[in-house]
C-alpha cells in the first residue's frame, strides 16, 4: 500500500464522489495517489466503516486512461459476504453473443462482484442501444444459481450468464430467461 512513514499532513484525495453503485448500495468513494500507487477508500452510506480498496496496475490498465476514476467508480460495488466488503468488479469477458428470444447480436461484457452478484453491459449491434442488467441474489433464478455453482473459471461463468439472458418484449432491456 502506501509508504509506512506517516505524512506530516494527511494526503488529499485526487477525487471523491457519492455513488449509487450497480449492486444497489450508496457509497462514498475517494481516490488517493502516491507516486504510481493508487488506493480507493470507500464507505457504505450512511454509517459504514471506511475500507481501503487497493487498485493494482492490472486494474488501472483496464480503465479508460483519459478518465479512469469514473470507470473505477462505476465498477465498484458490494460483496455481501460474509464478510460484507466493498469490491471492484472483475471483468469476466467480452464477446458478441446471440440473445433471445430473437437471437439479437449483442456485444456483451460481464463483470463479477461476488459469487452471486454480476453486472452485464451490452450493446445491441444493430440498433446501437445499450442493454444493461444487474444480477444479484434478489433476481438470480435457481437454475442460473445451479449453473454458476458448476463454473470453474471466468469463461464458463461468462457463458452461463450470457446463456441466461433474454431481451424484454420491446427489445430494449436485458432480463433473465
């Protein structure tokens, strides 16, 4: 993390925001930098304890270099645990997939917050509509839960999630089949 010597003055955050994250919680987020090291400090509102979330070089490389903090905040959520903790989602994969009921071509990116929480970001390649879905313990079907429990890696998890998706009747939102 940051150097062991206590600074004479507490470091100031590079940026801060209060965000309603994709997993449904409201968080106060702050980014701190020391040299090339980046740390996010996050607090679940209204009265959570501040947690330090490391941001490694690999994650920084995945983010939009022109505006990394907006994307980092968008990928932050809560793993209900136990123990409950604030996390940055892991990108499982990105691929063009057919989505039912009409086999619509969607460029789909899947992110994992925990074993039961995911975010699906898609774009209908024909209409260019953005199609997003948060999957949590509240809306996960028993069938999807069973399939995910058998997944051994990111690829199989992505495939199970993609296979569970369908478009609503108007074709403008992802839902679970």
